[in-house]
């Protein structure tokens, strides 16, 4: 389990990295935290001929408040840093709650926000969470600079809008609306395993304490992050009663997903977990929405 | 063959300079280039935790980093804790509580726990169990590791 | 004599292990050392049509590429490890030992096809990818129930079928017992495969010194002496030309007892050929294919009882999965047979065993070694019987325990050593009562359980018993030397993989010789230190090697007393050994240190008296008449989330009776680890093969070894029923933790979901499988 040979570059500026990407394109792989890429290289499932190491580019490491009140993260911000940053806890509490559920402390020391997003594993928490938080990603290349909303960024299993010469440099999250609640619940066999199913939820109540908006994101039930749109729609305008929540959870399990079976969970079991976790996550999120100051 | 790269790295307080193939894993570098064989390799895919070392004082899987990436950084391995004659309090606690059997996973567990106890000096049992849940041990059933951490937490506070 | 045996003594080996200074095989580094990697088959069953290694040979840094063809006459299967059973009438056994490299046909995924030796492991792996191999895949034998079908493809085409062995064992007359039974319960029970998952993978370093014509091999083996003997034979060397060292080993659990793995012959062989040291370290991916596995069996089992719950007989026809080859003989299924009667007085027994070849990695014992399957069968049958008869599960066990006066108890079948199975001693009821008290069985059944259920929680209790046959022969030995420093050196042949032998063995010696445990240096697993013995397996280290060490310590004590009596001019019976001194009782200033005495026993001038030997040293051996039978009861309380089928173990109690306890700290550690592995076997760990024999979860990310979050706190209690078979009175305990866990888990799970009337007849489970079982039940309603 030793990686195949590759040429190695360690640029120190974004421009330098973009120039390398422009030069090597499909042959190159950007190395962020490496916590998904290096295992694949050790198994020789990935054999990039060029590695462009982003770990020496200081401009990719930051967490700061955006002008509109949201948050901006440099793509190389490490999970451990996000996990401990008070700005995260304050501005994007769902992400704060998500961080300890990602892999293990050792992986979080090294793994990066942007790396997880670019890798686009349908079981990765940050992928789904970014979608339901309406995050957006800044993709830069020598030819351009564009922002892509998270809900459009993910195309399928390990596939995104990123072109071979493009680099994800920055992630943005808008501020939460008042009277918002959130939750992320997962079922995984062991704490550090990918979730068999995970449900991330953000809800927002109107002044009459009815559901104004709901976003329900599901992990590990499709080729990419899956939003339970029908379940969410069913909640709009409803008082968040347990009956309404139960109904939404059943819609999510029955109509919003087409999960596949694998060695850890059958499609039927995944549906069951989606139903249970959606109900539990919505209950928690609505409770927070009505009691927390957001 | 790809080119060799210079690596200047501080390990357990000592400076080392080596030329490495960029694909050389940090775990192999520590074990076979620097001859610090206390860092063990159990899976090389980032699950077992045996190869955990401190990289700029953060616990990392050394099998999921390239040696070349350590250039300019500081690493602490199990050899940087105590000596056989004068064990680190955490090592002492592992001995007293029988927190190891075959000892293969132990260095990785110790290196996971050092920063954990620094940031959480009085952990409860569930925090301890969570903290080591990224380290597999096949011998102990973890119970005496948990006991050792409790004991170490007392030792380190007094 | 101060009591040292039985004390919680800290381990001598820990400082080395804790500081990273203990030597493991992969730590061995020799100038000029080369590195090996293997090309392994992607297919489970395929003809090898052709192989082209030319590109690999040309890669810079590659030193050798070896295929079966390249080995010429030196390509030989085997050797088999355990010869087929000679003692049972009508036994069928087809010996098909493993091969070093695939010659004509691949028989399991991951079987080695070619060996590459290069300047680094990285280059060796590059060269493996350069090899062009033409494999022609054919249908694979995967499901053991289909393996004996007439149309099944053949794993070994020279045989008529995939039957590897057939053996019938019986006691009494089961058919007659069945005829007069009030109740007969019959169930199909299925147990699937798992991995041992030692944290250290296997590894070998071989170093041939042409000048001295001497081969040194470092090997992650549990059995260094037989490995040395086998290597010597295969390489045409004398045994004294080969030194095998099993240094610190990162966990064994059985598969490191398998011998000889193909690599254990090939690496020394190529090192001699090339005249350079060669290292091979198995990586985790290889480990999932190249290291042996265990557990798959399918039982059609039956129990016959009276209406008051007395067992009249047990019968089972079962299939056992041998994998692609069968070098380990019938050890596992014989163990299963030895445990299907559990801890109970079963007067009639019938067992029809068929071992089948499959296109999977071979099976050899893993911690438990056939016993968990046997215990699962009997405990499940008893639970179902208890339910049917309306008897409490604890009560039905009490009614059937072997009576304490019945020991030694003849089972009237043969055990894994092909010898009559006899249970040496036991007193089961107090163990069960202690476990029931510790877990609060009555209180749970009467109050806590009903209360929690009324709150809508799904909490269940379980309690099962088990025996463990341990400490089998043939023998082990030890040499003990008092050195001039006053320190004691002990050398024994078994390997050690974390069991604390450096300490428990030292305790045995320290107690006899009156020295500190830290002053006893134990050497294990180095054939240059001691070269008689077999290995660490079958929970026998503490029993067999422990008693050899005890015998040797007594002999050295005798020599010490004899010489000291002369030197101190006092009768032997007035001498005391304490604090490294021999003293005349009640006269404190009349004493001599062991070191001085050792010097006197090894004079540089003068004559050693005829009939005496120099030095304070003795070698002794111990071979038990037959294995000692340990006993234990495990109990647990668990809670199920009926919506997600996730399970949390709330409490876990073990009461173990393994005879005399050498070091309770070490014993409890063994039990904790065993239970953790058993929990893996019950709910987490399953090797999943597809219909082509491909392993679908060959990584630690997908093969789920429990972490600290899944393993509960384990409360351990002890009883001590000494074994009459050895002077220390010890019985083995290494596997005890693992054996009953699946049976216990099943019982507690059923108890937690009473409304469903579930019957758990398979292992391992998972939340997904539990969900399916519940769905089936609900469909049936």
C-alpha cells in the first residue's frame, strides 16, 4: 500500500497553483488535507502523475465574517480550526455542530473544508450541509473566477462543476434568518464511519411560528447530496406539530429518495433511517427555532 | 523516478535534513529514514490510528501525509514523550492501569491523548472514549485505556 | 514464601512498549536489505494461462521476480500443519495444503502469483503492476451450502467433490433419546466469517549469512520453533543453521499460528538465493486476503428434552468452511464438536461434520476457534427450549450443568488433539450465581425490565454459560538460569503477542526463587534461546509453558538450596529464599546472595563434583495429560432503538473460572479484549463475499472492528476451581472473553424485543440485518 510515483509541486500562491493546474490539467490532482486522496493513492486506486500541494498557500487559510453578515472560509481551512472557531459557532451553528461528527480528531487536524467539498463524497457531512445552508463556492482558474451555488456545484458521485484547471479557493455562507433552527443527525456504525444515513436540517419560522422555510439535506442516499424537497414543501406554512413533522418525514423517505443498497445498509433500511432521522432532526430544529435567538 | 526533495524537519526537538522521494509517506520516513520505529503502521488508510504523531502539536495520521510535506514543521513521536527510566505521566498511567497488551497501537493512542488531555484536562469517560475512537486496539477492549487516561488526568493535574 | 502468584503486578515489558523501543518485525533494519511485494490474484477462482514478468524485471531497482515456474523443483505445497485425525473410525480427510505461489489455478482472491524483490517496497509495488498475468476466471465456490452440490465447480479438480473431510462423532444413542423426549427443537443456525484483525499485520525478515552459513528470520509468528524446523527442512539446512525470532508481536489471535504461510517459506528462500536480507511486511489490504480467517459454519441442530427441561440429547449436522486449502486439519470443527454440549450433562450426542473447500481465504483458528459456534448452537437451542417450556433461561442452565462430583467428566468424543475429551474439573453453579448477582438478574427480570418496558424502552437482559477447552499438549519447556548478577533469566519456546508472559512467567519464578518480579528476565520466541516447544495457541501459554517454568523453577530452587546448605552449613529445610538472598531462618546475618551462589556454582578453578552440574540452571518440560476446561458465565443488558436497530450495551458482566489466577490484572485484560472481539463477532465484523468470491470490505473502513465507543465497561468476577492436571492448577483464559458473546447478544436482543418473538439464529448481525429480520417477522404477523 504505497502510492505510485508522481511529480510534486508546492506552490505558495494561488496564482502559482492556478498556473500549475493550467499546465497539467487532468494529469494533476490538487492535494488539500489529503485525508481522502492519500488513502486512495495508498491503495493505488488513484495514481495522479502530478500533485499540487496547497498546504503552503497562506491565502487559502482563513475564516472571516462576510459583509452581509455571513461567513467566508478559505478552502484550506482545516476541520480542526473550523471546529474550534467561535465565529463558526456563532454564525453557522449547524457547521459547528457538524464538525465533531466528521471522521476522527486526527483526520480533522489535517482535513480541509475545501478538500471535503471538492472531493464530493455523497456521505460527507459538509457537502450536504453546504447545500442546505445555501453555501457557495469560489472557483478560480487562470481563465476566470466564478461563484457557484452549492446546490449546483455537486453533479454526482465524486463529481462537481470544477474544471481540471479550476481550484476551489473560498466558501461562503449567508447569515441565518431569524427564528432559524438546525440539526444534523446521523446513524453510523462507529463514530468515525461514514453515516449509513445522515439528515441535516435548517428550518425557519415565521412570526406566527409556522414553518416559513425548511431545507432537508440527506447524506448517503444518492450519488450526491440529496435534498428532500417534497418533504420540505409539505412543511411550509404548517405549524411544526409532531403530526406535520411525521408526515414530512414519511414523504422524505417515500418520495424524495431513491437510495441504493450496499454491504452496510439495504435501500429499505436506508429509507427507514431517513424517515426516523428526518423526524428527529426536524423536531430538534423546530424546537431550536422557537427557543434560540436566531 | 521522480526527483528528490529536500526536507528539513524538527522531530522530538532535533533537526533533521533529508532528501526524499515525494511519494514517501511520513510514517515510512519516520520509521525507516529517521529510524524512529515507535510510530507503528497498521492500515495505511487512515483508520487504525497506530501511526498517529503530533504535527505542529496536532495529532495526525502519519500514513496520510507525505514526508515532503513536513518540511519546515515540527513533529513529536512517542520517542519524544518519556524514557524507559523516566516515563511521561501518561505512559506511567498506562503501565499502572494495564492500558496496553501487545503495545502495537499504544504509541498512536498516546500521541492522540497528549493533545486531548492538554485541551481537556478533566475528561469524563464518554469524552475519553470518543477521543480514542479513531484508534483501534484489538487487545484491551479499551477499558484499561480509559482507566489509564483517568489516572493520567489526575497525575497531570497534580 | 511471599505470595507473588495471583498478585496484580505491573508488567515488565511495558516500559519498552510505551516508549516505542520494543522491537517489532517491521523495525528490523539490516544494511543492504531488500523489500518484497506480491502480485496477488484479483479473481477467486481462475486458471493461470500465462504470466509475463519481463517489464517488472527491467524496472530499475528490481532485483528479482519469481513465479511458480521460476521455483522449479523447489515449488512444493504445504507442509500441512496438523495431520488428519487418526482416531475416529470412518473419517474422510483430503489433505490439500497451501502452495507457495499459484502454479496452474488460483483458488482464492488474493492468492500470491508472483514475488517481487526490489530496493524498496515502493519500487516492488510498482513492479507488481508491471506484471502481465492472464487469468481465466471460472465460477467460484462461495456458499458452503452449495459447495457439495453435484454441479458445483471444484476447488481441487483431482477430488470428486468439494468435500474436504467427513467425520461423525457420537455418544450414547441420540435417536433413542429423541424418541422418548417430550420436546424436540430443531433449528438451522448460520455463522459467517470474520477476520482476526491484529493491529500488526504479518511480516518476515530473513537474513542469510553466507560466511557462517546461518539464516536468521524475524517472523510475526505465534510458533517460532515449528517455523524454524519447517524452514530448515524446506531449505535443506540443519535446524541449528536457522534461528527464528518472534520479537514483540502486535497481536496474534490465532492466524499467526498458521504455518507455514507461503511467505514464511518464500522470503527465507529468496534471501538465501539472493544472498541479501529481504523484508516482507504484509499491508492491511493483503491481510484481508493472505491472512487466515474463521467462523463460517451452517448447522442443522436439534435438542431433545424432557418437559422439565432436562436435556436428553443434542444432534447436529454441520458444514464447516475450510477455504481453499486445509493445512490446519480439523482443529476448528473438532473444537465446535467439543463445545456443542456446552457446560451441560448431555448423555446422547450425534454430530455429522462435513468440511468443504471454497474459493475463499483459508480458515484457521481465531480466538475462540470453533468454540463460539458450538456455544452459539447449544445456548440458542437451550433458549428456544426454555421459551417453549416456560422455564427461565437461567433455570434451564442450572438444571443441566455437569454436577461438580462428575469431574473428571468424560464426553466420549475426541477433542482437537484427537484425544478423548475429558473436562478435568469444574463447579459451575457458583459461577452462574455470582454472574446473576452481579448483573442483578432477578431484580431486572422482576422490576427493572418491566418498568423500563412500561416507559417504552426496549431493554433486554441475557445470561449464558460456556466452557473453554484450554491448555492442550503436547508440551512446552523452559530453562531458568541464576546469573552472577543475581538476576534470573528464563527462556521458553512459546511466542508472546501481548499476553503479559514477561510478567506472569516471571511471577511464577519469582515466587519460587524469592526474587523480585522485575529481576526475572523472560525470553520468549527466540529459537537460539530455547528450541523445544510448539507455540502460543489454544489458550495454553499460561498452562503449558507456565507449568514448565514452574517445574524448572522448582529444579533451580532445589539446586540453590543444596548448594546454599553446603555454603551456609545449615540444613536445607532451615533455609529461606527471599529478597534475592538465601537465609538461614531466624539467623538474619547467615545469608548469601543468589548472585554469589551462582558464582560459586560456576567456579573458574577447582573441580565440579561428579554427579553435579555447573551453574544454578535447570531445564524442565511440562506436558498435560489432556486439556484443562475453563468455565464462565457472561451476562449483559442492552437497549435497542427499535426504529434504527442500533444497539447499546448498557452493562456487561463476566464471571470466569480459569483455575489458579497468575495475575488478575492480566487476566481481566485478556477478558476485556476477548469480549470486545466477541462484540465484533456479534454485531460488527463480517467479511462480505460476493458470488464471485470477491471480498467486498477489504479495508478497516468497511470491516468494522469495534472502537472504544462500541465496547462497554466490562465487570469481571472470578471463581477459582483448580485444574488437577498441572501443579499450578491453571486453566487457559485467552479465548474465554470471545466465546459466548454472540450467544449472549442473541439472547439479550430477543429479550429486548419480546413482542416480536424474534429468533436470532445467525451471526454476525448488524442493524441492517436486524431490521430485515424484524421486517420478516412483521410480514409474517
